């Protein structure tokens, strides 16, 4: 009688491999996930931004690595040239992606604040949007950081209400265009519009002309109080708030010892940011450094 063939016994090495391969694959996946979360863990989930006012980084992105590693940078605000070189920009984006850093176009001019139609800012938004549309999502700018400071001009100081109204109208017009082109806008502003009696216009700017607000909070040991109005409006309109701290030398652009952390250092700045976060727990705070040049001097080059 044919009893049929019995099942063959699987050799011990094969059985070991059958168990080991899935286990090894599981731990490989865990390792990859751990690497991807390393920066988030090192910052406690915080965001650190860096202003870059030269185009040098576009040509030499490797130079940025020292600051990115030392300061746990997650956002990079890169000044862009008049004409964007697509290939060079893509190469820069590839490098920053590997560093897990989001890139924003940094642009602006004092004169743009006097355009009721927001034409100049809209043209920059168009340039960034056109570039984004021409590349894969991985190589796109995450948005645009404005640097428009009409308040530094003499005509603004002579009639701040009139010119603030003009400025806000232009920013609202440009923001409407940015929304239509899927470009996120961060409005960079000084901390003293409310001190000039311009709070109503400041509210319009935050509510209707941006997605995020970046405040140049240059006042050592008094950062929390100085941005109380802006923080309240950001909470009201559910906007992210950037607290920008200065690191340039005393005397540059008239900076005083009470306006820059150059002497106090990085740890003192982090302590100030901690106080801001504690004071405004209902707002997402982004910690921004201003800017690369002084910080390259402050951060030692460990590769040399």
C-alpha cells in the first residue's frame, strides 16, 4: 500500500534563517526610523530657523552643515538671487533634504512696503511658485520669508498711520496671490508696531497677510513682554510665532548690548526662548537665529 511521501524535514540552518531574516528586517526598520527621528529627539520637537543673507550657501551647501549640526537647525531662510538657477537650487535642496532642513525663500526690500498693490512681493512669490511648479515636491521651497521694513524710512516716521495702512494693503494683496499659488508666507516684522499706536493695522497684518509671524525680538531679558501683543494676536488667529534673536556684534547697524546675544552666547539665547515658550504655551514658537555670518564666528569648526 502506498502511504504517500512524508513531508521533508527542513534543515536547521534554513529554519534559523526563516526566523532570523524577518527579525533582522524588523530591527533594520527600527534603526531607519530612529535615524529619521534623531533631529526631532535632539530638539525636543522644537523648530530652529536660520537666516542666510548671502547666496554663497546655494553654491556651497556643505558649508551650512556646521551650523545645522551645532544648532539643530530645522528651517533655513535662504536669500534668493534675482534669477533662480534651477539646477543649482535643486542641488541645494537635495543637500538640505538630507539634513532634514526645510528651506524658505528669503526676500524683501524697504520700498516694497510702499506698494498698495503688493506688486514687488507678488513677483517674488511668482518666481518661487514657478520654480516649485517646475520641480518635484522634494526640491520645492516650503514658503517665503519676507523682509520688508517700511518703518525704517523717514516718510514712514513722518506719517506712520498713512504708510502702515498702505503697507498692510500691499501685504494683503500679495498674500492673496500667494494663497492662489500655494505659497506659505511668513511676515517678518519689528516688535514695536503696537508701541506706535498701530495695533489695529498689526492685527490686520497677522490675520489676513500671512501664515506665520516672525518678530525681530531684539531685547535681552525682556523678550516675553516685548512680544505680548503679537503673541496674543497669533493665538487669536492660530498663527505660528517666530521669536528672532540677534547675534551680530555690538555696533553693527547700531546694535547695543541690550539687543544682541553676541556676548551672552547660545545658552543664554536658548534660556530666553524657553521663557517665551513657557509664557505662551498655546502658540507654536519657532526659534530663529539672525544670522549665519556671526554664528559661523561663534560656533567652532570641529573639522579643522
